């Protein structure tokens, strides 16, 4: 599963880069790749971080030597990584709720890191280094994306559609104005043509 994770992560990062270069289809690849990665972390994090093979997750003997706290920690790390990955995806796609989702994921990663550092100081387990590597990748990318204001991000991402960027900025300045929201949606539809 580690090779699959690396391949999916690499493809996703390449797709995100191509998305910034406005390459057609790269958004779809990024959505699929990051969504798959998020599902792996969310549903299989407990097994993934504890070196339990996928075909052995329902076998009781696979969990010998793995404490309940370690499984709970792996679940927490998987959830935080999953949420951060979804937040990164939302930010790249300029979807609503990106900042909230990304912030919640980064808060989870911070908690996982603090607890992991405390535990790592006691026993220097490879379990924590696996988690730290992933936290570093997703944490740095998430913090960078969270630091970029939404208007700047939209200006960069949709630089070939200045009318949409202008409509977005006006809509964000007055979010209660239905006419501005309708104009934003009209500009979005023009981009798809």
C-alpha cells in the first residue's frame, strides 16, 4: 500500500501543478487522486500506519502487539490527513468551505504532531516517523494554501478569465447581494463554454 500511496500522491501533486498551468483535464485527475488518498487515510489509516496488510485487517492475529492507543492514534492521524487532503483539494478547485476544511484539517494535524512528538520522545518508534513524514507534506502544502487569500488564489487560477475574477471579487465583497452572485454564476458558465 505504501507504493500505491506514493504513486497516487505523486500523480496528485503533478495534476495540481498542471492545474495551475491551466492544462485541461488536470483538475479531474487531481480530484480523483486526492479523493482516493483521502479515502485511504480515512478508512484504512488504522491499518496503514500499523503495518497491517489490507488482506489481514479482519484477522485478529494481525493486531497482536498493537495497542488500543496506537490504533486510536492511527485513526486520529488518518482522519486529520484525510481532512487536510480534502481541504487542499477544495482550495485548489476554489470550492466553498475550502478555508474551513483546510483549517480544521491543519488543526487536527497540529494535535497529532504534538501528541506524536510526546510519544516519540519516549520510545522513538517508527510508527511516529511514518506519521510525521505525511504530516510534513500535507501540513506544509496546507499552510501555504491557507496563507493565500481567496481573491489572490482566484486571480492566479483564473488568470485567463478576468471577467470571472472581477465578478468573484465583487461577490465576495458583498456576499448578501443576490445580483452579484447571479453575475458570478453567469461568468462561471461562460468559462465552461
